C-alpha cells in the first residue's frame, strides 16, 4: 500500500512538472544579430518587434536575443549565420550577389518604388515563386526593400545630370549602384552604409548615392550634405534578406516553425520597410531646418 502511494505521488508530481511551461517544452532562444549601430531602429524597434511576435506566436517557447554589439561585419552576416556565430541575421543582398541572384531584382536600376512595403511584398512573393532554392546553407525568414536611394551633393552645386555626376568623386553602396556609377564614368568610392560617415565627413568624396533620407539622419551625414536630387524614376533601392541557421531552425518544433513563419515573410518585410518610409518623412523635415539641405 505504501509503495502504491509513493508511485501515485511520483506520477502526480511528474505530471505537474510536465505541465509547467519550462519543463514541458524546452525553450529555444534565437540569437539575432543586428549590424546597424545599436541606436538604429533596426536594433531598437524592428527586430525587437519581430521578437515580440515570435514569443507571442509560440506562447513563450521561442524568444530572441539581440547582442549589444554586432557579432560580424556587414558583409559577413550570412557567413556568421552559416557558422553558427549568430542564429539569425540580416544581410544586405549586395554583399552576397555571388550567392543569390533573385533578390537583386529589387535592386536593379530604375525599378524602385517609393512604396517600400509594396516592394517588399512583391519581393517576397517573387522569391516564393521563382527562387526559393537559392538560399542554400541558411533558412530564409524574410526579405524586404527599403525606400529609394537619392543623389546628394556635398558642395553648393546640386547634381542634376550625368555630367554633374561625372565631375564628382562619389561614395556609393557596393554592388548595383556602384557598378552603375562606374559604367557612366563616375569616380566611385564604395563601402558599407555603416562606414559612409567616415568617408563623407572627411571630404574624401564630394557627393554620394545609395542612401535614403532616413539613412542620412541615422548615419549623421546631414551636416556634410548640401542638396538632395530626386529623380522622377528612382535610380535604385536596397534589398535585405533575413536568414537563420538551418541547424537552429531544425531544432524548433514544426508547430513553432509554422508560428514563426506566420510572423516573418511578408509580414516582417512590410513592417521593416514601413520604418524606412516613416523615417524618411521625419528626416526630410530636418533637412532644411537642421542642416540646410536643399531638395531639388
């Protein structure tokens, strides 16, 4: 009888423990890298919002953690995920043009739209239909397109023509926009957006292209910029991929994978893109009042 009581108590205790969330299901943590400066809204708003969605969708079984400092340089985000240094990260697609061709469609000259959320939706749907097999070595969570890049002058003469461009030394984002500038005979200094301030503030160049207005504010380039030229047909926009380590993804239960997928994809892409839209509006309001930048 005593043995039976002990077995009953043990069974009840085990059942109670199994009912506790922390015991019944091992929690998964996704170490999610952010290569932008820590104060950038990608690190403070966009990725944390996704983290909240993930935690809610999985009922707390999956959480995310954003390191206080980037675990890898901007070009190495994809590689850091493959190696397991980070579980998930955002990759500027211009740095992986040798690995994926599909997402570059959104970065081709003169296809950009000011409606970044719609561009992001279109890119995700195009990915699903036409190039889902390109993301070898990682699991694609989402991708999105930001607001179009503009052309900026660092002296009193705005850039309004190809001849104006050719007379300047221009900082440009690597890849499509840098290659386009080179093809029309422009002297180019190419580099990641996070390094733009260093080049532009030192006067190494006298113009720049590849950044949307909000990036001028985020990377503190406003004081070195005199004018912004907007073309009727937008020259260029930037696309990003949000990728996850395949092994880490496989450790997550199928039910939670489905829940994460539901809050990623185009939902995440549209949300991220909207931050650039809102940021552009706020940045342009500062152009004249704070930095005296002319919009032509």
